[in-house]
């Protein structure tokens, strides 16, 4: 059964490339619950719909908010 729109999930590396952030930022977003992911063995799979929403919304708010909280 092939999927007409391509794969439904993206890897951490793919998400980092699309959002133009580091892979560590993607892992942090998964860890704090900002980015839902499914664990597949030792790797994570992120739903492509979520990635598209983040791409449109931007991750700047998440990074700024997180840096502010850590810096206090």
C-alpha cells in the first residue's frame, strides 16, 4: 500500500532542516512536549502535519521563551 502524498512522518534530521534549527533543538522540543513524536527503536518520528504547522508558525517563539526561562 503506497501513500500518495509520501511518508506521513519525518526524522529529527529532516525536521531540523525544514525548521532551520539544530537537531538538539528538535530533541529538546520533543522532550518538553512542544513537538509530538513517536519513538521507533532508538529514533523519533514526527508527524509531517505538525512540522508543517511549526514551519508556518515558526519556532522563534519557542526558542526565545526557552532561552528566557533558562537564563533567569
